[in-house]
C-alpha cells in the first residue's frame, strides 16, 4: 500500500465516490464517521423503529424470526443475541484463496457506506468499529468462494462480522494472526453486536461492490495504457494520424469515440515532420489501427455507465429488512440482490476482452515482416551475423495470444448461471460476486497483455526512430524504460511483464 495519506473520507455527510473508496482501500486515506447531528439522528431514528417493533411483538425478519426459508420460526427476545451469533457462525463456510487486501478493504468501506444510509437499524458504534479496523490496518481474511450474491454476500461478510468481534483470522502489520490478538495489539476492543447488526453486516452487496470498484479503477488504467500503446504502434508502423481526425471521430457522436480520438491526436502531436508510409497499399491502415477510436471508444463509454452503477450501489441501502422512521414500518424486500453489479461486471469483462483482442492484433502487425512496414522480424535488435540466432518478441507474441484467448474465453456472462439454493428461498440469484471476481481476473489477464504489447511497441518505436518529433510518445517510452529494459538480445522477459503490469496502474498516462 501507498504510505501517502490523502484527505480523510467522512461517512454520513455525502455520497462516497469510487476514487474516495479506492483511496481508503489502498491505505491512502483515513475514514471517519460523521458526528453531524442530522446523520446521528437518522441512524438513531431507524434504530428506534427496530426496538419499537421488537417491543410490540412485530415480526422482524432475522431478528425475531429465523433466516431465509426458516423465517416462519419465531425467536424470543432472550434468544436474539444467540440467533445473531449463530448467523455469523454457520456462514463461516467460505473456501478458496482469500480476497486481496485492497479488495477486502474496499468491501469493508462499502459496508460502512451502506449501513450509514440510516435505514438498517444499526448503531454508529458498528460503523466506528469497521472504520477503526480500516484505519488501524486490520484486514479480515475472507475466502473468495461461497457467495451467490442473492441475499447479499452472506458467507464472505460473515468473516468481517466475526473479525469485528475478535474471531477468525486477520492480516495485521503484514502478519496472519487471530483477530483477537490484532484487536488487542491495535488498542481496540472486540465488538458486541446489538440486535439486527449481525444481519446488517451480512445481508448486502458489499463484497461484490468492493471488488467491482477495484476492477473498474484498474480497467480505467488499462484503457489509458491501451490508448498509449496504440499511439506507439501507429508511430512504429508509420501509420496515418489522420485516421483520428476530429471530423471523423466527432461526427459519429459517441462520447467515448470522441475522447479516444482526442487522446490519440494529443499523443501523436508532432513538433516536426514525421514519416507516414506512402505506399499505395498503405493508403489506409488495418482496422486494428484505423478503427481504434471506434473500438476503444466503446470501452470508454462502457466504463462511464459502469462507474455510475457501481457508485450508486456503493451509496445504496442494500440491506434487509429496512426501517422507515417516517411511518415506523419494518420493510422486508430484496435490496441485497446484486443484479446490477453482476450485469455491470459481465459487461466490463467483455469490454476488457475487446482491449485484449485489439492489442493482440496490433502485436501481430508489429512482429510480422509482411505487415510491419520495414521493421525487423519479431522486432529483433541484433544486427548482422547476430540476427539469425535471436528471436526478439517471438515468444512474447505467443504469450500475448494465450492471454487474449483466455480473456476471450472469460467473457461468458456469469449472471446466466443463476441457481436455486437455500430450500428454494433463494431461487433466483445474481452471482454478482462471481462476476466481480471474474472481472478482476480479466484485469490481471489484460494488464499482462498490455504490458507485453507496450514492451513490443516501445522496442518497435526505438527501432523506427523519430521519437524526438513526438514529445508525448517520448515521455511514454521513457516511463516504460524506467521499468523494463529493451530486448537487444534474447532474454527472459516473464518478470518484466509482471513488473510493468503492476507499474501501469500507477503511471500517469493522460495529463
């Protein structure tokens, strides 16, 4: 995590942006719970409705009733606490590798924001305990598998709930340890849940939404890097910048196409004469070059609406039941359902696959002497007698093709695989958490592919020469070379892919 601290993020005063959420998740900002009277009163009002219902004998799902298909069971006041503890206990059945620290912290932040809407009947003390975990750097170990995303992320969020109370495992100061020990070492106290609070933690879309926010942030960086890689490819292939003329890009009206064309024009700006192929059969560049505004523009527009959906979900009350202080009504519904996140993430991973397919086609042009307009085979820098025994980016193209195939395979919509579960109570489920995890995996695949392509495109530009006439491209080449060296002769480049894939999330591609 970055040690730089941005401004505090205050919960309860206004909506939380994805950027603010990511700042907290990455350890770059602290989170505070508002002390504003209006916020505190809103939280207390919903709490009062809950206690009135309990005192009046009104059935309150998950508080004085059993869970799910067991909601016909009635629970006496003396058993409310045990019921909540049992909810946390029996959902401790996750499996698979743990979620990453950033994704887990993003999920924790999403849960605070949802419960802070003042409809869930929880206390501000619960919000402060989650905030204290975030600020102290205590991260629950949450298995990645086990949520169908229907009654929210029940299983994964049970690990957050248990850790708040000092149970199960956490990561603290880089070490795996018991939650109780971490809480003590951080100077905190285990949390004691009030009625409804165990269900309030578990019954929501916060894990899928936290993962979705991270995937979206990474997709934005991947899109910026892919645009830069395209500009490098245009230069290396002596391509035609006029394919991105504003009359062309703007006349179709799609905002993403317009913005992508504008970025490409800026990247390709020249301070002097630059070389474009004048051969008759090079009058128009192949589609993977010429149509980039039309291709990446789709991704840019998709990112825009996905961001709106994810932001709404972050700031939503995705819990059940809800408590209306205006009417004292206990409202039981389905805001825990993750359908919007599922659809958004299924779409995002398809958009990412378009980036992969595009760059794989560009890579094929760069390394093949039939199409690369005079560049050496596989972009080999070795000269003379040395050329024959060196292979440049031959192996890297194979890796690029493999990554692209896997990204394309991963485009199957997860939401199409809804299952009936929990005694047919959850008979239509969103699978939003699986969709979000798939989108995050797609980011890993495509960021690796972008890295391969950037290395190839930079090497191709260095061979072609003339970068001094394009200052924006020169900056990019310099930033890439600060991370990875060229392939003057055959060498292993697997580690370079990983280093650049990590670095591209931190690079500034678009001033």
